[in-house]
C-alpha cells in the first residue's frame, strides 16, 4: 500500500516487481550505501543473490557492514563513486537503487553531484537486464539536491526509448520539498 513515506513506497514497488517478475539469482546494486537501510532491504529479498554497494565514504561502508552483519548473500562493499560501476560490475544489473543526497548523521557538505549521478544513471540503464528495474530517489530540499533532482528529471524525461517505462512518484500535498522517486523499467520484449 502506498504511503507518504517515499522509502516505503520504493520498497513496495521493488517487492511487487520482483514477485511478478519471478526471476531468481538477481544481481542488485545499491548506488549509495549511506547507513545501510536500502542494502538491508535488498539483502532481505530472496530473489537477489549478489549485491554491489557503492559509497565514497568509509563511514557509509562501515555503517552498512554493521547493519548487515553475517549474510549468505554475496555483497561487495565498494568505496568508490557509483559512476565507476563498470569497473566492478561486468554483466547486467537486474535491480539498481540510488538514494541520493548526503549520509544522514554525517558531514552534509559531502553530497551526490549532478555530473557523477547522471553518468551513473546512464551507465546503469545501459546495463539493465530485460525486466530490470532502477529506482532513483532525489531530495530537492537542499541546494545541490534541488539541482540534482531537476537534472535527473530532465535527463529521464528526454529518454524516448520504447523499451523504457519511466515513472515519477512524489507527494504533492506537503509544504516543503519532499523526496521524489523515479522508477525505470527496461522491457526489451514481453517477459
């Protein structure tokens, strides 16, 4: 069920997509590890076998490792920018999640940036498997986040590819800017 909490909405859409897709041994990517909440969610999805987690901050990797602890999944913790994903992921990506902005509870001057974010999104779309899904959460409530949100929205709006379904979800009845969710699904042919 949809809610005002955008993270809950994202997780709902991912779980729904995975259950309808029915594919197993999926390769997932967390483009921004942060405090590990999305990684924990991905780790709990039975269909996912391998996860690549990116963050430029060592603290984010440590936070995520602590949150996950021992797991049977293959998780790669990568201290690098998500726009270098091709250096670490050779094949296709079935599910990618970008929760943009800054690391909650850390230095708010260290944020995701328009140029590297757009490069990472473009590369990820190029690696999406047939039926693969990418989710991008933007946060227009701070200066760089607002620029990043507009750039992501403009970039995705300009992708006129028949194989891509691109949806935007946000909560309109709020006073200050809230997170926005972009869902991108690659459907080269009927699954």
